[in-house]
C-alpha cells in the first residue's frame, strides 16, 4: 500500500525532513525504524522513517537531494518494504552528522544469547537492541565484523579502516573499540571503552583475537 504526503521539506538542526501527515502507528500498524521506498515525482529512494514519538514520523531527506526534491511534484508517496537494499543505503546519518557524540556508554544487557555484536552497536548508538537487530538484519549468532562495520557506517560512527589482529603479541587497546574474544563455543563481541569492558562476562586480555577501533574524541 502506498501512503501520500505533501512535499514540504523543513530543516531541523543540520538535517532535512518531510513530516508524515498521519499517525504511522495507527495507519500502518508498525513501530520503530520503518524501512520505506519513497517516490516524489521522478525521485525515488529508500530510507527508514524517523520516529519522533506517539506515532509521529519524519521522512529523512539527504542534503544532496533537497534542491532536486523541492522542484518535484507537490505530493509524494511511500510504501513500507521488508528492509533496505543495504543497511547504509540512504542513511539519514553521515560521518559529519553521526547519530550521537560518543562521550559515554550506558551498559546494556540483552537477555537472549547470540546478539553480542548487536548489543555493542546499541550501546554505541544509544538505540535499543531490538532496533539494531531490525536494522542489521542479523539473527542470533549471525553477526560479523563486516555486519558491524556496515551498521557503524549507517549510523555515521567513525571507525578504523581495518580490523587489527593481535597474533598473540603485546598490544594496547585504543580508547574505544569492539573486541572479538574467544568464548566456549564461538567468538564473542564486546564493547571496550576507557579501560572498561561493557559485558556481563569476565573478559581476559589474552583471549582477545582482534578488534576494531571506534574513533572518539
């Protein structure tokens, strides 16, 4: 089903949006970050509707598309899709405008096993684990550094350009990073920030296989 909205772009902070003119929870029966395919005249793109609370949602508009869309039709439409073509396709965030400044970490513990990587991303972004699972399209035990990097890029979080392997040698962890440690059955992702491992398990330095730096101030 396609839903109609007026082509009225507004700026909030450094980002551009179009407000959905109805309660999305009631009209569409969905909550969270909802993936959609948007059409405004000859312009088509994918994005996730941005929740503002109580069923109010914004359509994020990339800065490079603003002038083009303003010259298009007076109305546009969107339809809900199963997921974006890629996680970072038409993301509303960028390296210049990330989801947040990482200057603190709130510890999260997710009750289900196999979602350690998604929990790391949730703590870095300030989002819920459920929202991150939906965005990453990664089920239990299916996370990887490639998936993590794709999610970091989606949220505009800067990171190292490669994963660093320890090879059993001496090393010093950066201020913030996602580390991959040996576990009983499979490897386990843990968020490290300012000398602290944000995990319910006891982490031993010798068990770190590799890590990806998260660039913070």
